[in-house]
C-alpha cells in the first residue's frame, strides 16, 4: 500500500493552461505539505495544511491554490501555467506531534510546461 | 533564519570506499531537529534519520552513520563500504515547527555517485 500517493506522476501541458495535482495519504497523518523541487534539485516548501487549515504559505504566486477537502487529501491547482512552473512537485505528510516528526513524501509529479 | 549548507555538490568514489557527506546548519532555536533524506535516481524522497538537538550521540545503522556536533553546527553522514546502490542525491534538512506543522529547510543536496 502506498503511504503518500500523487497523481499524475508526469504532466506535460502548454503555457496558460490550468492543471491540478492530487495527493492522498493513508497514514492517518493530520498535516500535509507541498514542496517544489527545481531543475537544480533545490527543495522548498510551498504550503502546509493541518487538518484542512492552511498553516504555511511560503510566498507562492496566487496562481497556485492548495485545496484540502479532508485531512487525507491535499490537492494543488495551478492556474495560467508558466514555463517557470516546470519542476517536480512533492506532496508529503507528517504527524502533528510537536511538529518534528519525519515527513513522508509521495513519489513526485514532474510538471513540464511547454 | 534557518539555513542548511551542503558544500559538496557532487562526490564520486569507487565502490567499497568510505564517504562522508557534510552538512552545516544555522538556527537560533535551542531546540531543533535535523534530518537526512535520500533521493535515488527513481526520484522519490526516502527518510533516513531524524536527530534532535539534545541528543549528540552518534547514530549507526548498518553501513550508515551520523555524526552530530553542536559545537560546529554539523550533522555529517558517512557511508562505510559504499555500494553502487548508494548512488543518489542526499539532502540534509532542518525542521522549523509552525503551529504543529513542520517546515523542512533543505540543503542544496549532494549527488553521490558510486562507481563499480
């Protein structure tokens, strides 16, 4: 059973389109995250939700909108895609116990904007 | 602000050699947590270890060992008798707790290549 699963794994789309990436975790965690890994492999947090409440929003353009229908799901919707949005997006989850438990990551979604 | 520096961008060694990956961190917190993650060529991020700031004991897990030294703000990772399967990008990270969520601040990563 996959603990944190993201779909799709690969996404190729044209500039200007709107796309969504879905994430689900079956670990019973109440905190979920989106991280972005750029072409140089640098990983940076984008958002964090704790039991459907937005906790962390790291100066991400408002074209990016996370949505958490319940604590097991955190989807990422991106409007008006730009070339610079090409990256690998990782979903993750962790337990809310003092905030320092290990985060479990999904396999990543490679987004290519052409 | 939290910061993690992995000065070694790439390391290449021959199989069975020992290799150490360096990690230096900056934080104003007195309580903090450090992590190492592995990213193999398949792309997923695999958790390796978590260490809190109160525990300076070295950790050993099979061929992997970690040396945490608060005096030098370092949390180095050593692979003994390296194997080709150890080839991956390794990330060191520092955790900042924000209202129950944790913000992982990652280093730039070290790409380790083990040659047969």
